[in-house]
């Protein structure tokens, strides 16, 4: 066993601006982000960089310099973050009041008018503001993600059985109602995208003809075997029997049985000298042909299913929600985006805001980015969401590519990259580099881990190195000895004078 190893990494000693003697290395960027209210900006800021403090300071500066709170919106990722941001803004305004800033009293008195919350709440407000145009009832209950699905599912299933009985029977054999409902929910949450589905029609006669060809190819390959007891031939005996049965059945039944079967054949074992020239390879190719047949027609059936859901089930679910005055959180985003596609509605809504602040932009999906840009660009600008940049000073977005982790919610660094590119056309992009949270070793590790991605500038730690390097590696060849090695490592650290703390005592 080698002893614990670590590489302490040091960085320049820098401190945040509040109450510390040394300005951060990116002080000029911070001042620009806070003070340039006339400029739209996309600010890249990693964890521990003080990005929320910068966003708060910009909001406060706008309020203190006469900004109308009712015409300012700040959007966060969670309700908790929104509540924390409101407290920060209020505290800064109260501090300004103590310092006798002339705009502080009025800003505090009207703080409740500041539109601060999650993007879903913000979109709901937009829909209610234009309720006649959007068709969104003000009393709609939000958060019912599966609402309408149960009501629409039964009628859709019966229609599918009437219109596509073979596909319906295959689904009965292979897929549960819960799995189908989960698939429908996924389509609902991504209904702005085209599903990746095969365009090939699910034709049982064509499928059966291809199945017969696969059976013939397997039998021709099997005839190349010179040793009846060869393992490869023996391992595919059941597949040959099954194929013979499916190929001679009624085409519809044969295809259903073949697709419902788990029989995959085998590519393992077998001796080359038990087969004729290239015979073993021919046998494996025939087995792969059967597997390919199954995969291709499964894709075809999947395509038919997706199209049936998109054509009949999804509209029925949305109609059921509308009748029940219910909506999912995703619905709020889609409805708001659709509302902003209307030039008249977008012009009216865009005219209601002087500035939109968005925190944690890396967690937004393309629909959210679309809403932000459409709302902040010129009221007379037409075309797709990325056709025109935000108006000067109307959008301030903060995010960190390295924290884009919500792929299951369609968050993608590409969205943040696209948004920065759009903002840069008539505004500015910048990055905060100072890290006030982590010790130099952690910062160095993060910089190293993301170096190849070429996103943002590397961070620089403000803190001094810790008593111990943040990474300790114990190398052992036997996993069962890991605890013993860990104990020995702790004692070795203590013997070297390191501080070892037992958090349980």
C-alpha cells in the first residue's frame, strides 16, 4: 500500500469586496455588470463566484436610480432561490436607506411590486395578463402533470385498436398501460420537438415477407455445418424452429409472435473447422439478420405509436386539461411561448417590462430561453426567437455551463451558449473568475476537469490553501483491506501533525 497522497494547490490570496481589503481579480467585470444598466448582458459565473450578489446589486442599483419595480422582473430556478433573492434586495435597500440614499425609501415602499419568482410563475402571470388572447383561465390549477391523461387514455386506446389492430395487439403483449402513459407524458413535455421515430409504415405483410427471407438465410447458413453437434449450430436450434413456425403461420400472427418472442439466437461458440468455407461467419450473419429484422420492425411499430399519440392522444389530453381548468408546469412554458409568437400580444407584453433578470440560466431549456428573448427584444421585431437580440439593458442573464446538470428537464449548455450569442449581438458577454467559496485545491481540480471543454475562463481561488489538500488517494490492491488502510492513513496524518477531526464526537 502506498500512503495517502495529495497535491496542495495554491492560488493568489484575494477576498470579496464586501468588508475585505483586497478587490477580486475581476473587479472591473463586476462593476460593469452592476453599473451598466443600459447594456444587456450574459454573465458566465461559476459556483462560489458571487453571481447572486452581482445580480442583486444590479437590481438594487436599477431601483435606486428610479427604475419602476412593477416593470422589472427577476426570474430564478426555484421558489427558495426567489425568496432568498427578495431578502437580499430588501436588505440592500434598507442599507441604502440607512445611508440616506435619495431613492431608497420609495424603492422599499414599492418593493412588493417587483416581479420576482420562478419562470413558471412568471409565465403564468404573462398568460393571465393576456388571458383573453391566450385562452388561459385566471383560476387554472397549475402543477397537475398527469391531469387529463387518464380521461383521454381510454378513448385513445379504443380508437387505436380500431384503426391499427395489429399495433394495438402488439402493445397489449409487450407494453403496460403505465409505460404507455409515461411515454405520453414524455411527448407532452417535449411537444415542441419532432420525435425521433421511424417514418416506415408498420406493414405486417412486408414484415412477414422479410421474416421468411431471414428464415431462408438462416437455413442456408446452417447447411454449411459439417458437424451436427457443433455448439454454434446447437445454440441456434430453437431459433430455427421458431422461425420455421413463424414463417408458415398467417402473416399477421407470425409477425406478432416473432416480435413478441425473446428468442434472439446465439453468436457464441462453434469451431471454424466444423463449417464449410466462411460457413461460421455466414451463420453469424444470418443470426444478425434475424435480430436486425426484429429491430427494424420494432422501430416501425414505435413510429406508428408515436404518430398515433401525437395525432390523437396529446391533443385530447390538452383538451381535457382545458375543460378542467388545469395545467402542468410545462404547459405554462409552452402556452407562454405560443402567446409570444403572436406579434400583437408580444408587443403588449414586451412594453410592460424595462428589464428582465434571469439567474441560473444553465438550468433553462430552449422554451425558457425563447420566452426570455422574445419578451426583451424590440416589440416590432418579427421572426423566430433568435432573429433579433434583446433591447439594450432589457436582459441580464447569469449562468454557469459547468452546472448544467438538469438534462432530464431538457437543460443543455447549448441553450446557454445560444443565448450568449444572441445577447452579444447588441449587448455584452463577460465572466466572473474569482471564487470565494472553495480552497485552491478544489478550484484547481474543477479547472482541470473542465479544461478540455473550453467553456468560460478558469476560476481563481480567493481563499488560502486548507490545512490539508482536499483530495486524499489511498491505493490498495485488496478491497477488503481498504478500512485497515484508511485507519493507518489517518494515524499517519496525525503523526505528521495534521488536524484530524471526528465529526461524530
